C-alpha cells in the first residue's frame, strides 16, 4: 500500500515511454492484465460487502469521493474505456472524447442508485469486454486511439491502465475499511 490515500496501490504504470517509443506487452503480460480486468468486478463487490448506507456515504479520504461515488464511477469509466476500445478496433486512430468524471460523480443518479446496480453493470460489462480481449491478436493490441490530453495510446497501454484502474479503486475502499476498522 501507498501512503498517499489518493493512490493506495501507487500511480498508474507507464506502459510506453514516449521518448523511447512504444513498448508492446508480451502475450503473458496481456493475459495477466486481462485476468485482472476479469477479476475487478468481484474484487469491487467483495470490497463493499456488508457496508451500511452510512459507510457507503463516507469519503475514502479527506476531500475525496464517497465509497458510493467510487462504486458508480468504476462502471462509468470502464464503459467509456470499452467504447474507446471498440472505436480503436474499428476506426483508424480515432480521436476519443473525454468526460468530466468529477461532474458525473455529482449527478443525481449517483446518490439515488443502489450500488448493486453499478456492481451488476460492471460484472456484465467486464464479461463482454473479456470475451473481446481474449479474441484479439497482438496486432489488435497495437492499434491506436488519440486521447486529447495524452496523445496516441495503444490498446496495450489502455489494457494496462484499466487493469490498474480497477485495483486502484478497490484499494480506495479497502484502505478506508482498514483505517475505519470496518
């Protein structure tokens, strides 16, 4: 664990160093990352198991989102990633759109929707995403999308990022549970 509550498992790893050029993942590493994406919904579900509504409405850190907001954020983020993934597979270097995750977390569906809805959504999304991931060739993982803030990114980089992203938010919940003795 990391001492910075914003990054309980550390910052997102860089898969490619833009100054040195693209670094492709090995098939073995891709398999490990796909397994992490496959496991993320169950890990998130386990992390929030048994929490009361009051606990779900507790920020994971001072000035941070509540556990409820974190749980709803993960499928929001991964739905965006899945769509970006499909665009990258079907278009040549598509420019993707970002979204304001802070504002999304404040929308009225966040406090009004039971976390179970987002947990089921994440489970279904990841089942579908993993089918696609396991069917891909090495060339598919080298396909590129254009992020407005980060420039060209390969699907290898996106894979590593979202494997980390799931662990990152599970880490937020687990670190809070540990601090609070839940």
